[in-house]
């Protein structure tokens, strides 16, 4: 219901802008923006369902054909440890039992060495994000004390944020979590280029 309400609000804003614009070019830009957001929303919903169902073959269908899929446990993307997977690597995601370094542990700074299955359980779908408290398109929701570098994936990227405000009332929202599905347009079609987890860091 929250997702439906958000989409309706976005629709109202865009259609109102189209009606008020005096310049034909501006109207076309607004229409194109609304169309792109609607397309990204639809693809994002399909990807999130596939994530929940562990259907990696389905996710691979949306992965960028040349850039692959970047996975990061934090919105502050660490170039030296970031993992970028090809379509083939995504399809065989859960069969791969090798250890990979995904970043550094918050606080200790130790290398975060996990199998792909363990990474999925901890950083890709550790919460039921398809039923998140808040969802937004091209809007950062919930930021901690580290700087997001999602734009490093692609300056022209668009993203959908799935955000939980927190789970334990005793910690005042410091246990918030977000997942960002990042998309880039290639040959007139939107492709998935990143799945980025975000959370409060020390």
C-alpha cells in the first residue's frame, strides 16, 4: 500500500508539472522523466521479488550486459574490495563456495571475507526489503556518518531505495537499514548495475 501511495504521489507531481509547463521542451522532459521512473519502478519490483526468492537467474536477466553487477555492503563504496559480477557469476551465485573480500568490518577494520551465500544472507536480503517502511526513487533515505558514493557506480544512474527505519525501539533508530537497487540506461533499456546495502556505521 505504501508503495502504491508513493507511486500515485509521484504520478500526480509529474502530471501537474506537465499541465503547468509553458515550454514544449520542458513538458517533454517531464514526461520522459515520469516514464523513466515508472519503468525503473517496475524493474526494481521484479528484481526485489527475485532477490527475496533467491532467483538469481531472474536477476541475471536484468544485469548490465557490459558493466556487470556491483555488490557493496555499504553505501561508501570501497574501490579496492568492491565485487563486480558478470551475468554468469550471478546465475551460479549460490553454487560458488569460494571466499571473497567484500570490504572491511565496521569498527575492527578486519577484512570481510564471506562466500556469496553468506554475503546474500548478511548484506543482500537480510531483511524483508520488499515490505520496507519507506521506498523512494533517486532519494537517499536514512544516512549515517559515512558519505554515500553510489554515484561512483555511474554518474547517470538512477536508483530505488528500500529503507527500514529501525527494529529495536531502545536504540533510537540506529539499527536502520537500506538497500539500493542501482540502474543505468544502455541502448535505450534500463539495466541493474548495483545492489548496495547501507546501515549505520561507527
